[in-house]
C-alpha cells in the first residue's frame, strides 16, 4: 500500500504527467493499493477506481464517486 499526501503539488505539468505515468506503471506491476490525498482532483482521476470527496471544513466524507 502506498500512502501519498499531495505527491504532485510542487511539480510542473510535464513532470506531473511523467510522474503519474511512472506511478501507474509501479501500481500495475506491484498490484498495490494507493491512498492519495491531493487538493486537485485532476491528480487523482487518472489512476483512480474510487474518489472520496471530503467536506474539508467539517472533516467528513461528502461523496464517494466510482471512476469509470
């Protein structure tokens, strides 16, 4: 299992795209589960099966969305 807190927040768009691709290869090869906490949903969508959207101010789960 990989736990990632904003792994792509401080990189430029090209580095982000490359890093996401490399991470995807690692996840597929190792059949790992990834728990990622991004502030930008666009960072999570390409690799997600599910996205849990939180209500930040209330610190509660707002919605669980299956990514198809």
